């Protein structure tokens, strides 16, 4: 189950819905040669890891020997660019391989290529992607649950 939060810019009026979490269409993720299963494997929808990471991350993963993959977690989360201070949603993927090594996806800002971080501050601390002002508010009336 996922949730959607909306941000509204008080300056330009731009509204963005951010779908977070995991839904039925994302319950299975194929990593390497072995499918990694989420809560249930009864759904026909699944994604390959190459659908949710950058080509650079994919090239890195392909250079690894991913025979023993376990402890997979993945979910859509809200990221922020530390340089542009804008928000974006990306799939966060983390798993253990070769017994003890950890892989965690890295996402980059489309504008400045800075490494994105998970949101850690109040929404009002970030900039509107449309106009650049720090006038974002979380719209509580548009919050929905999705699957």
C-alpha cells in the first residue's frame, strides 16, 4: 500500500502529487538472474531493476556477481537535491549480496547531477521545481492511499 502526498507552491500555484511507498504493481522486482519477491508472488505485474535505476547504476550492478541476493527492500520515496533544494520521487532499492555486501541505489538530480538524499526536513524548506521559490506547503486535503 502506498500513499500520495501533494505539495502546493503558495507563490506560483504549482501542485505536485508524490506517490510514495509500494503498490501491487511494484510487489516483485527482478534483480540479476533471480526474481526477488515482495509480499506476495501472486501478481502478474513485476518490474526489472533496470526499470527503476539509472543506466550508470545498472552498469555497476552488471559488473557485480549477483548470485546470492537477499534482504531486498524497495519503495518509492521522496528525495531532495541538496544543491537545487527541489523534491522528486524515485524508487529506493537496497539489498544484500555475496553474504555481507550491501547495495543501495543512488539517484541524481536531473538539473545539476548532485546526489539526491532522502527528505529529512519539513516540506517548506524545499524549493518549488516550477518557480524556485521556497513556498511549498503540504496539501493535507489531497492526501490519498493507493495500491
